[in-house]
C-alpha cells in the first residue's frame, strides 16, 4: 500500500547549482505590528493547564497574554491592533512533521494525474502535451491501481510523446513512469544494472527490456538528473510560488523529510530556505534533514552533524538524520514480517544490513542527533525499534526525539515499545481513509488480516507514545494534500473527504477524537521537531504562531473540518495569510 512516503526526498545528489534569487514580483512578509489583541473568540491553546481562553495578546513576535478580553488588552498596552474574533477559533499554527516542500513544489508543477483512471490519465497527458509543445514532460499523481499487474508502460507514453523525454511521478513519489526518449537520454538499456537490485530497479519485460516503470528513488533520481535536474534556481522559484499556499493552509512550521543536497555539498539546498528567509519571503519555520537512502553509510552521521552546525538561523534549523528504511507495498519494497499475500516468496527488503542499522542509529544517537525513519512494513518498524533500543542501552541518557514515520503496519508486540522507548510515532493521517490504495491494492499485497490493522494511532497513544502528523506531501496513496485540516478530518472520521457516506477504514476504534488530532498537528509535531519550547501551543512567552479559523471545529460535524476557511495565519508575529483588518465574514 502506498502511503508512502519518504519520497523523493531522497533526492540524493541529483541537483545542480544555480542562483538562489527569489522570483520576480515576490513580496516580503509585512513588518511586525507593535502589538495585536485577538479577542472575543474560542481560543484552544493546546496547553493542558489552560485549555481554553477568550483572548490572546501579541507584542512583537511573542505571546504576552492568554486569558480574558480585558487581560489581553491590558497586556498589549496602548496603540495595540484589535482583531475581533466574533466567536471564531484561534489555534496554534499547524506544524507539518513530515513533508517535502522543495520536492513537492517541483513534482506537482507538471501535468496533474490525480484523476479517476488510466484513460483519464492518458487524456490529461495528451492535453498537457498539446498545451506545452516543447521541452521535457513532467507530471505527478498516477496510481498503481490505474494499471494492470505489469504497471504502466513506455509504449503507452510513446504514442503520445514520441520525441521528447517524459517522466511522470507516481502519487507515492517512490516510482516513475517514463517513455523511451527518457530512457535513451539516461542511457538505460536492457544491459543497464539496477541501482539497488531487489529494491530500486527498472521493471523489465520477458525479454529483459525496461518497460518504463521505474521503482524506488535511486533509480528514479538517475532519470530526474538526466531529464530535468532540480537546480537551486528552479527550486527557489517554485518554492516561493508554493509557500503562500502553505500559509493559507495554516502551516507555520515544517520538517523537510529528506532534503535533496546539491552536488558535492549535502547542505546546499537548505540555502533555498535561508535565501527566502533573508528576503522576508519564508512564511514558516523549517527543520531540515540529511537523508541516507542506501549504503554506504560511513559518513551519514558526520554529514548530518555538519548540517546541524551550519544552519541555525531564526527560522531555519537542520541536523536530523532521515533513514529510508524500506520502500512501498505497491512495489513490493516495504519490508514485512510475513510474505506478501500476492507474492508469497517475498517479504520485501530494506536497503540496509543489520550492521548498517546499528551504525546509523546508535552512532547518530551517540552524536546527539535525532533519527527520523521511514517505515512502511512491520519488519522495518521492528528493526528501527531494535536499533533505537540498542542506542538507549549503549549510550548515556539524554532527551531523545527519535521518530518512526508512516507506520502503515505495526506488529502487536511492538506497539508498547513506542512508549517504553520514548519513540515518537509520525503518521500522515490524510492516508487513513478506505480508498483504492488502503483497500484494493493493500488487500492484494497484505491480505485481509493485515489490511484490517492499518494505521493505529490510538493504540500507540494508549501505549504512551507521542503522535505527530505530517501529510508527506506530495507523496500519498490516493489523494495528495499539504493541508493539515484535511489530515485532521480524516483522522477523526477514517473516511474520504467529501464522502460522509463512504466506508470507514478499519479498525474503527483507531479513530482519534478532535483534541488528539489537533494535538498531533500542533504540539505533538512541535515535540518531534524540537520546537515545543517556541511553538505548538498558545502560551505566554512562546512565538506568535497562530491561525484564525472561520468556525469553531468543536461545533462542527467532523466531515466539515477540512472545508473550514482559515482567515488569518500569523508566524513569528507576522501575518503570512489573510488580514488583521478583516472581521468575521458573513
């Protein structure tokens, strides 16, 4: 099942240098107002000692009062700007604990293939080709369930695009569909060795010829590099275009879960974020990571430490080690404890040996680093927990914030270990719906017994774990979104958005209540990113990272959560979306 993940973040060394200049016409964020009072509303603080308030006062970039209307007005002092909430809801800004802003901005700027079926995908490609008659063709969003067991083929693309390269990324961001021109440009033939045999490879027909379906990031990224490299200039322009959309979704902080480094410089593209910050164009905080997606692993800890030491601005931090522990179930690269139901001779695989896992996790922990591990299969979850347990045993006590991400399938024996080891459980709750990915494809791969045990956040909460949400945009299983309210709605309903009558994803008891879902999207995510001292809750002394929602989510039918407008987003005291002068719309 796809719900993949780690995505293209893995982007490895496949980026080129270029200017970090912002696109023409970009407008810096407005200056900080002297003081602002939000009053007359439903303030849900995420502070267990004071869950609700009426008003909040902000001076500069800090919260100076949380309480009643008069208390906030007095704390703000004379000349403060007053924002009448008129019953609207004020929340901490949303924190994306696993997302890929740079890669997502690049991937989703081509033809949109989030359509119903194969024929609709081919029609969308044909229309895009007519509208863009020159240059490489790029697209994103096709799903494995659109095609037969052989997957998509280059022959289908060759009919539409015979003379220029095309690379179309699957919605899981772990595989690609390419045409013959792209294979030729990359020099890939029947004689080309697979980058990581059994894990990252070129699907081949009975004669050994590449079919055009390319699995996992090492192979995919070689094609990206040949067809259309991700230069710093391109990524800066595309990120600057996407960033206001993130602010409009209420996002005030992100974890870039696997930054693509520049050639020879693993930290080069963190500079995209710091460039925009310096120009006043960055509307969210960033915690960046170094990713290791395949052996050798000898320099992984040193590279991550260097990244941590190099980047520590007001808004941009770095220094998490991201480990691509396995792949996806769609491509049979998720690592399972028991064989695939439709391929009983395979349990999938991990790119790393037991020795690699020990070196990565135990050595990173000894260096004071946090690890963030992509784990789709239950065997990978167990391997990650074993490695973290070894780190806890071998290394001195410290405030650990290790994260295991995605957690499609967790064996019952491993559930209590999250609480016992203090491991943070990261979920993309927007994946928690009964859709073709979780039901049809997953049923084929996992069989009914395992398919009915997907995504168990409540069990992990009950075991004492912290839960953190992150959409993993652009990667997904059925629909790709970067909007936290989408994830929150699906977490409490386990149904498709816009389909209140849709089937619920089993097990029903794993639905979260609204408080639990909001906590995972704010304070839980802040803890995972080591931002909980400045963000994630509305408390005096914390940064003014806030969102104003048109309606109180606790008063709504849960199926209306995702459609709730976000009227204002404030990050670090600056308005990044909406206007302080706007009252409650009618």
